[in-house]
C-alpha cells in the first residue's frame, strides 16, 4: 500500500475515533488499538523511506568524497607536474641563454673565419697574379736565354775555328820553342840553386810551419810534394789577387791543377785543396782589400770541397766570423765549381764567362774572388772581384786584394 493511502486512512480513523471518544471511551481504546499498528507501520515506512534516502545520500556523499579525493590527488599530480614543468622551463630558459651566448661566439668565430678566408682569397689572387707575372718574365727570359745560347753557340764555333788555327800556328813554332827550352834547360841548375836559397831550402810535412813564412815544399800522403806560400802562422795560401798580372779566365784543367806565380797572383789547384781538406777538418781564412786601402776578413771553421768526379762541390764551410760577413753559405754551399769550358751553374748563361774566372757559381751568386781584376776598383759589367756582404752588394765595386788561406783546425 502506498504511503499516501495509508496516511489518508489513518487520518480518517483518527477522526472517527475522535467522535467515538466523545461517545464512548471504551470504544476509543479499541480504536487506538486498531489504529496504533497502522500508525506504527506508517512510521516504519516513513523511517525506511528516510533511511533509504539517507543511505542513497551517504552513498552519493561517499562517491563525492571519492571524486574529491581523486580530484585532490589529480590536483597534487598536476601541481607536481607544474613544478617539474616550471623547473624544466627555467632550465630551458637558462640553456637558451647559454645557447644564445654560444651562438653569438660561434657567429663571431664564423665572421672571423670569413674575414680570414677573404684575406686568404685576396692573397691567393695576388700570388696568382704575381706567379703569372713571373711566368711571363721567365718566358721572356727563356726566349732571351735561347737567343744567347744560339749566339754563344755561334761564338764558340768561331772560337774553336780560331783555336784550331792558333794550335796550328803553335805547332809550327814548336821547333823554335824547343831551341829556347834547350837553352833554358842549360841554365836550370843555376836557377834551381838560386830558388832553393830564396826558399830557405825548407821541406815541411803539411801543415805549414808556424814559426816562419815563405815558400815551402809541402808533403801530404795523398798529394805529390808541391810548393805553397805559408804566412808564418800555420796558414797555407791557396789563392791570391793583388795586381792583375795573372789572367784568371782559365779552363777546367788549369783550375784543377793550379796556375800563376806563387810569389804573386796564383790559384793553388782544386785537386790539391780537395785532397788536403778531405784528410782532416780545415779552417778557411779570407783576407780582403779595397782600392781605398780598407781591409777586413772572414774566417770559416770547417772548409771542405769534393772530388773532381762530383765537379769539386763546396761541401762545407762551417760557421763564419769576421767583419767582412758571409757571402758563401746562402748561395754557394753545395754548389759545383764552374769554369769557362765547364758550365755547372743553374743560370741560363755561363756565369764563368759572364762574371770571369772559375767559382762555385749558383745563379750566379754573391761572391767571386776569381773575377776580373780592375786596378781602379770599379766595374760596369758586374764581373769584378766581389764579396757582396762586405761592399753592401754594390756590384760596381771590385776588390783589389784577396788571399784565401787554409790550415788544419786545432782541437
């Protein structure tokens, strides 16, 4: 039965009982006994309904609590997530700031490298331009050298014809020369006696003596005995220029064997110097003089030349000392010897023919102590006696005095 119907019935019953109460109290009691269970049932139904509603409400509250709890947990997670994101964001901002600085540095370096690249490109362009100009210059020089070679070839042919004619004339005069030689041989004993007296009749084993000077007979295990000037301090003179009385435009054989006057101008000979300097370490002393009377020297502590099969190269000079400066090491060291008839230099022309004498010509070089002698100490052809470091590389200067000397290095 519906609660509403029960309520209506109960009200009606109360009303009826009220009327009966006025008429009869006993009947009232009966009515109460009848209505009471109904009212109690109604109350129970009401309470059950309330309990059901309350239970539903509690369930809903529990569900809400669970939802709130879940929302709180979700909120905490979101809060933690936000904190983590905030920290990550701060780290990212800091990293971004560092990256910006790094980017700035990298951009600066890139800019610097670009400047260096542009500078390098400019230098390359200048070098290429210079190389092109040098190429054109050397092409012109090569053509000039070719012309000079042809001219020299023709000149040599003409010279050879003249030499052949000269040899013929010399052969024809041999008979008269033999007569002169015979007369000279007859007076040789007298001249030899005089020479021995002048020399002091002194035979020494190399090196030169240190107590006296003059011409001495030098003996060496690798060389036949020969005469050489000694200066009294152990130095052996191997070359001298002083007055221009001896022509130093000589061929290979003459420079190999030696020529000139040992008391005046001479060259001792490459073969002797080679054998002596190969036997042990030798010093080289070069004394120089100008027309104005000024003098100076340069001394090297390890002078040595190679053999004839290697063209007598200047193998070593050692360390230089002295006011005249060095004019050998940079341009002449390890260079072969050249003469007018044996061109071993690296120049297009024959430096020996152009500069005069024989020397360790390179292209052609900064020194030539066997060049042509000029008494006034000047030349317009750059072919005099030169030692560039002493006269400031002024090729119009020609020295008027030279002595080259060697001695064993003391230990």
